[in-house]
């Protein structure tokens, strides 16, 4: 996927031993070199902000494992992931289900669904669930503050937090009827107009209500443990390097 002046930031989480990923759009505002140094700079800033804004509200079973960045200005670019260690939550309550998420809405200067984004943050401890089963204001404030941290990290590296609109090609579906005399009638059933992809800068981040959202795929027991992010074999400059072993899956018990 190619989008002018755009990049893609990914946050890789370990939540109750499952992998969860947040994908965040970025607008490239100037000359930016996408390499390991950029990934490490973003990882350091974002993980530091996570520690300040969220770790005290998150279960120790939650950790921000990796931060990745990919250039979308041309096709088929590699993602660079930071080399820092995971940062875990320090909350004292029991872990909430991995699928329970606080939704943060991202607003741009434009209206419409192509110009509004959402990020779902999971991994909370139970103290962030009120007696009425709603999101505590501390969780809403923490998640919003974390989005501002990410915006600041991007700004410090020549980018801005953005909502990405995917490019779309024109698509026309037609019905062709052939009559007995050999003539045909063509009727257009649907038409989708082409549009260019865009990266629109986000102006505000907001938590709009106190309701828990659900990300069921984070809570279905089928996710890959984040240790699978580590390659079994790494090769650098022709030299094979040792790497962490891949996570082992439990064998099903006989019935």
C-alpha cells in the first residue's frame, strides 16, 4: 500500500500472554530517514511515555513489547522495530480480559469516516473498572495522555499523528442483457469512484464515553504469544547470530 507523505506506526503488546497490535497513522512532514535509529528513538520515547501515563493502571500481565515504523510513501518497505526491552504494567489489581478496551477517538480538521480514527487500548487491571462496570476516569485520562505522548514522539522525529485513508481504484459493476434481436442493454448496478490515499493530521484525541469496548480477537485464546516476534535465526553481515527460541504451543491432551 502506497500513500503519499505517510508512514505506519505499530505498537506490539503482550496482554495475558497474547499478542495485540495497534496500528497508528503518521504524516511525514519533511525529510525522514526510516531506519533502525528512527525505530529506537520512537521506541524509547513511546515506552517512556507508557511508563508515565499507563503502567500504574495496567496489569503486570500487560507489556508494551515492540514499537515498529514503516515508510508508506513507496511500496514494499520493511518495518523497523525498536531494540528496547518490553515495559510491563505495575498495577496491583487482577487483570481484566484482554478484549476489554478503552476507545480513543482521533479528530482531524475534516469530517467523515475517512478522516476520523480510533485506537483501542487493552491490558488494564480491575481497579480501572468502576463499581458500575464502566471505564474509570483515570483509565480514560491515561489512554488519552498516552496518545499525546505518541503524537509528541512522532513530532520529535519529523512526523505527525494522522488518520490514513487507503487509496481506492474505480470499480463499476454492470448488468448486460442480450435481447432476442441481438441488441444489448447495459445497466450500471454500482459505481465506486477512485480516490487517492491521504494522511490527514490529527488535531485532538478524546475518550467519548465510559463504556468498555470489545476487541474479541484479543481474548479468544488463539493469539500468538509476543515471543514469536523474535526470529529463530538472525543473519547480519553474513554471520549467523543466536536468537530467542520461538514460543512452544501446548499439545492438546487426549480425551
